[in-house]
């Protein structure tokens, strides 16, 4: 997970150095509403409490209608243990999905990263069509916040990416 976060800016600078693709399908698309779209989304907070069903966070993930199908790897990172629970979702163009944090980290809190992935290799892929938001419920209060989007600056799969074991 940290390798992806650290490699992403490097990949953007490599793409700038070696030139961008002239293929229009990799051109940045206009965001939905006033929200920026990207290939990585960061939801800066979630919480859940199974003893109080009104305390949970809904994570909403959307793939814009102009996009293509997206395979997304969601990482729920615990605030207290830094442990990671993950899941995968597949979205067709124009589809949205809602997941609850209590399904992945009951009685926990932390942040969520959503990374567009290549289905065949499992590596990060350029898919600048993702947007998202979160609705954090705690008793009588509800906070809504947009996810921070990070745009890929390279076409297709992250160039020169390798798994930790060198594959």
C-alpha cells in the first residue's frame, strides 16, 4: 500500500518526462459536478460501532459515465492498529456502489484508499474516472465529505511497476 502511495507521484513525473499519450481516451475527463475525478481516491475518515447501529460510515464510489469498466481495490486502514482490511469492487461505466465501514472494520475508525487496478496483473492502472464521497453517521449527527482524487499521469498500467517479491 505504501509502495503505491509513494510510486504514484514518481509515475506522474515519469509520464511528464517521457511524454503523454496522444490517445484521447487517456485525456483527463471533466469531473462530475465540482468534484475532481482520479485513479486513486482517499477518504480521510471512517468509523463504525456495532453496539450502536446509528454509528457507521457509508463509502460511495462512482465511475463516471464517460469511463470504461473499473476494477477497484479498497483498503480500510485502521487508525489504532494501522492494520488493513481490503475488498475489491467492479464498476461498469456510470455505476456507483456504496459499502459500509462496519462490514470491513467493525468497531473501528481510520481512512480508506480506493485504487483503480488492472484486473489481469493487479497493478495500479490509469482510470481517471473515479469519484467518491463518505457519509459518517454518529448518533444524531451526519458528516458528508468528498474523497480526495489523485489523477494518474500515465496511460494504461503503472509503468515499471513490480510487486515486492520482484515479479
